C-alpha cells in the first residue's frame, strides 16, 4: 500500500477538526439563492383518482356551491357565469365556468423585493421544467415564545426581532406576517406591520386581507418603499396575501375583499382552504381533499373574474384533528399524504402550489422537529413552490417560537443542500484516492479530501457533532438551548434599520397620514 503523505497537511486536518468541534452555535448560513427542486414530485394518487377528485369538487360547486358573504363578490361571480341565490347568498358554478376561468392562470411568475437580489420566481415544474421553491416564515400567530421570556402576547418588539431573523437567514425568501402585534392598534396594524417588515428586511412582504382601503394603503406603502410608480407595481407583484376560505364552503367579506382588491392591484393571491378532516371537512382524506379543491377553485376563480391572469397560488392545508379532543393535528401521516395529493391537484391546472412546515407541539422539542419533518417532506415531495410557516411555527400556529425558528432554519438549509446535484464523474468517484489508501487506511489526509473538506458536506448552524465527552465538558447544551444563543446573537448584530434616512422620513409621513384618516373615520362612526 502506498503511504499517504501527510507532512504539512496534518495541521490543516487539525484545523478542520477544531472547526467541526466548535460548529455548534456558530451562525453559518447558506448563501441567498432561489432554490430549485430537481426531483420529480411524488404521486400517491393515480391519474383516474386525481380526475375523480377534481370532477367531484366541480360537482360539489355546481350542486351545493359556496356561501359568499360579500355582495360585491357575488356580483363578480354572477358576471363570470355563476348562479347566485340572493336570499341564501349561495353561489353555484357550472363546471365549464371553472375550466374556462382557470385557463389564464400563470403557471410561473415573479415576485419583486425591494432589493432586486431578493426577487423570487414562483412555480415551474411543468413539462420537464425545473420547479422553483421559496421558503417563508411563520405567519399570523397571536403569541410569542422564547426560553428567556416565556410565552407572551405578540408585540411590535417581537415582530421586529423576528423580521431581523428572517432577513439574516438567506434560506428564507419571503416574509409571512410573522406574528400579530397586539400592542399596535387594530386600525393601524395594516401599515405598521408593513413598515416593520420593510424597515428590517428587503424580502417580499405579506399584506393582510382586510377592507379595501386598508389593503390599498398597505400596498401603497410597499410601493413607496420600493420606490416605483403604480404602473410598475401593477406589472411587478411586490407583495402577497393569504385568503383562508371559511371551511366548510364559505367565503367571508374580508377574505373576498383580499381576493378582489389584490387582483385589481396586480398583486399575488394565495387561496388556502382550512380543511381539517373530521372537523371542518369530511373525516376521510378523499372527502377533505375534494372539499379543499372545491374551495380553492372557487377562490382562484374570483381573482380571475376580477382580473384574468391574476397571479394566484393554490394553498393546501388539509390535515386532521385529534378525534378524542378535537384539537388540530399537524405533521401527521395524513397531513403528508394530503400535501402530496394536493400537488397533484395543482398540476391539473398548472397553478403554483403552497404548502406549510407545521407541527402541533407546545415546545421546541423532539415532537416539534419530527412533526415538522413530516410536513416538510410532504411539501417537498409534493412539488410545492412556496412553503409558508417555514420557520418558527409552534402550538399548531398559536405561537411563534424564536428557538423553533432556528431549528427550522437548520432543517430548511439541510433541505436546500438536499436539492443540490449529486455529481458523478471521474474526479468525484476518487479512484486515485482509493488506490492510495488501500485496505484498512483512512482518507483524512489524502489530497482528494484536503482539497474538498471545507465544502464537502453541509455544515450545521445548530446540530452539535462533538462526541459525548467534548459535548458534556462544554456544558451539555441541548438543541433548544443552543438555538436560544444563536437567535440572540443574530438579533443583537442586526442593523436597526435598512431604510435610508430620507426614505424613513417619507414612510413615517405616509403612516402619519393613514393615522389621521383613521382618526377621522373613527369620529364619523361615533
């Protein structure tokens, strides 16, 4: 056997070993890049089964329909060819209406961040094309939690801290609402949250589905911060909203406003029925998926009636409940199956697919991780294009956890690495290194290893790969404790603002004008 020369190289290996031993807690992040999923989506339903669910959903829409609480939306539906019962507010859809109105839906589109580097492509994966994937943050939770301060109401300070975390980690592409800041007055929350997002991040933000005026004001603030005019905003979707259908089979006033106004403004609408099997949907997955499909189609069709070609995303959120307590369950085998099947339903209409990284755990513990992994694999294997709630979700969506945010970033970065190509060529097969090492040796000091060691494998930000003795001597910290240290380090070194001084003043002036409008409206209503 040829002896492997290590003279002059052993020091490099020692540095590598020291680096590995000190990795836990070091905030190493993946470089910002729009991810591509190179793997064909998994299909758990046959083509006939997918067609049967689609046909059943259209039959449900034709025979039962959905209750629409917005008179304006009902008028649009009637204009689009639906049958509207004025007294019951029930809207029924001829099957050909769905087919016709869904044709202009773009299968792929771009979303534009304040920083052009942050622009995101949504969709793809049709006809052999590579599928684009974007990861988003937790969204809409009323509570915050971390190991130091415990569980508490969401507030503006927490919103800013989470926005800083979202900005720092490049594996996060899009912002969710993060949390509900209960210390910001409800009537100002639509613009104050956008100001917080865009002061501390240059990624694509979320806009709430509220009244027309509030949506228009929030979108105007996004446009102002991007520094573009209305025509360009209309051509370049710069924010999005999520519309949750009121399952079963109902669309309320504010959600309908979200669809209609965002479509008018040329922004992105994600229609997501909240179909929990056994509670708001049939207990069988086939039934729940049929109802989800009907509700999603009804919402997306409204956007197309208002503005044909509106960028819409089909949101899949079918899971199940604990039949003993009625509590929502996430990250279950059924949730994973539903996510994969939803991807198949989306591809019937060539519409982008949104899924989620969710769990039902009450702490950033093993349960939160294994349930999230089930959710994450369901989304990825199902061919999802946008993963909302990607980082920070806890307690079935009631809590945004700082430690879980870091745990999730670790999992998302691992998934991003999994998307990378496995290279097989003469160099990577390493026949020369195998000849040099021969039987019973090791590869630590080979030229092949030393040339590649620093980029050969994924390097974690959270996992601790030290042996038990070294880990124990260093304090024996568990993953949640290490995550606690990491998020505090990131927040502490994040800038207080990402806006130029002049722009900050302009934003403050616009928000002040909205506040004056709110005061006037409040006086009029008294």
